[in-house]
DNA sequence: GGTTCGATCAATGTATACGAAAATTATAAT
DNA sequence: ATTATAATTTTCGTATACATTGATCGAACC
C-alpha cells in the first residue's frame, strides 16, 4: 500500500477551509456576492462540495445563502460586531472560571504561558500582526482548555468572527499593553487554581475591550 | 409531483425540519445509525437534500456524519448534558440581563407573561407535557427578545438540545414550583427595567436547576 | 411614454450517474 | 483452524444532468 505523506482532504473540506480563510482575511470582501459556479471554478471543483461547504459557513455566520442568487459574504455591521463581542465576553469569562477551577496539565499551562510570552515579544517589537496572532492563540487556548467541549466549540466560532473584525482594524488599535498584563494575571490565577480571580480579571479585561471597541466603531466606516 | 396544499418549503428544509423533529422527540433514538439512502427513502427525496440537511444538523450537534458509515444520532452522555446546561446557563443569564436593560415593547412583555401564565395552568393541572412546552416557550422568548440576535441564535440551539434531554425525563422531575415563581419574578424585573435583579434571579434559578440536574443524572442510565 | 404581460434566460434546487474507497466475504495457504 | 489476501459489494463523495423558478428583456396595448 503506497501511502505517501500527502494529505487527503475531501473536496468539501478543502472548499470549507479555503473559503473560510479567504473570508477571514477579507480576500472575499464583506458583502461580496458570488454564484455557485464562480466559486466552483475558483476552487477547481463542482458545485456539490461548494454547496456543502456553504451550508456549513452559513451555519457559522460567515456566509448568507440568498435563495436563487448565490452566496453573499456576511457584512460586518456595527451591531454585528457589538453582538459578537457580547456573546464572546460571556463565554470567555465562563471559560476562564472553568479553566482555573480544573486541575490543569502542566503542558497546557505551558501553552498558555508561551502564548503570553509571544504577545510580550510582539508588543516589544511593535509587530501588530504577530501580536494579534498570539492573542488569538491565547484566547483559543483559554476556551479549548476550559474542559467544556460544547462551550469550546461555540466560543471558537465567535472568536473567529471577532478575529475577522480585528484583522480589519489592526492599525487602528492603541498599543495593547493592558491585554498582556491581564492575560498574564489570568494565567497566574489558573496556575493557583483561583477561579474567582481568573473570572474577575478576565471580565475586567473584556469590559475594557468593550469600551475600546465602542470608540473604534465610532471611527470606522461601517454600516449600522 | 404532488403539491400538498400551501407548502412551499424546499426539500432540504423539509428534511432538516423532519429530522430535527424526530431527533428531538427521540423518534430517532440517540446513537441510532442510518444510511443516507434510508433517510432519503424515508423522507421521499433523493440523497442530495438529505445530505445538506445532515450537514446543518451536524453543525448544530444533533447528528454525527460518520465517514462512509452514514449518520449517527448524537448520544446524550452525562457529560454532554452537563456541558450543554452550563453553556445555556451563562447565555440565558446574559439574556435576562439584556432583556431587562432594554425598553421592552408592551406586546413582548405580554408574550412573556402569557408563557408564565400557561406554566401556572399546567402546574395546577399537573400536566407535565404542557408545562415543559410552556417553559420551553418562556426560555425561547427570553433569548429571542433580548436584543442580541447572535446570542439568540446560539442560545436557541442549546435550548433545543436541552429540550431533547428534558423530553426524555419529563416523568422523573419534581413538581417545578420554583421555576414558575422565578420566571414570574424575572418578568417583573424586566417590566421594572431592573437588569441586576433579572440577572440575579435567573442565575439563582439556573443554579438550582443545575443541582436538580445532577441528582437526575445520578438516577439515569446514561453513558458517562 | 409608461405599464403590463409574456417569452426567454439564467441560476438554483434536486435527482441521478459514476468512480473510489472501505467493509465484507470468500478463498487459499500455512 | 487461522490468517492473509483477493474479489465483491456496499456506500459514500463528487460530478453532471435536468427541471423549476425567479429575473430580465421586449413587445403590445392603453
């Protein structure tokens, strides 16, 4: 049996991954409109796997399937951004509490510490791109490690949606000093198994970000 | 092809609705295994719309698509039930707070009051089935009216999953007197625009339910 | 000239066909 | 008898064909 090292993903998975990646990076612009056939040709496959991928992406809120008119990339309105962040806030606070409540594996704790360390390095060198990536990974770890798989799944989805917005506004944000400090404090609380503190700090962090977000939305040219 | 009255739904929507209904009612048992062709025949359509519906149901956590082995109805393990309720708890508390914070329309307030009234009637006549339905509608209203569409969507999904469990355990539950009282108090807080009270009461309600759930899970024959 | 109705078109929604991969069964060899 | 291998079958994954339906464009009538 010749099984070389090459990955064998299904067409549907490929389509899903490619489209989601393009949407997150705004290579497919918010509000842009596509026909099934267009995307099928773009991805080098037939309409069938494209449709299946589209159904998933619609469920996750990245696409809208407009009956008889193909797909539209979900627009980021101000309201949408606010709503997404509100949901993410309450899920992440819960995750932080849970994470600190469980006995965490040393390896996992290290992953968290590493992510914070990378955020520090990126902040030092003023690399907004790298900082956003490390921060994204920190938040991902927070929710994935919390021990509730259902929470992790849904929170990850909202995190991705929030990440899309963030990538659009990288250059507009103030130097995120507080994030690093807060995240380090959360990790410390996790290490000490102190759920209340973890929760409180993360809540404060999220509230601060919510205020910063309001300012940001004021300055942005987004539909209401 | 037969045109049955006013139905204008697509096959995919029909398949989605039917399958979900059957799963919620345990007409398709947890853990049961089906081939695409079976379900297609059962629903009187081809595999294509069945597959699309299945993709949606898998996203929502009601089905698992087992590569090359068709679909499996998601099992309700104790862990799953606990996880779902934890997520629902934090989303609903947020919803209760938000709902009380906004200026609510008189019509919408009436809907909430009606739901509670129906719960009271059902409790009085000891109709567990009707009570569960009214309670489900109350929780649905709570999250749908909260003003955050993204929260509403995801919370509704978790509510449906929780509802599946509840329908399986109707006869095992104690007389839910506290639920009615608590829900009435939440509605009152909403009417008075008192988000803190709404949140506190609903949190207490959810915590009580979490404890009752633990007991229930002890007595049930579910996989861990 | 504007509006309405009809014909044509285009794109989806659904069915079906087909190839590939896994599972199963049968067969053969040790 | 047991294991391995080959043949067969089953079912999925994907492509393609087809029919339905909303849209578009034009012509006729007011």
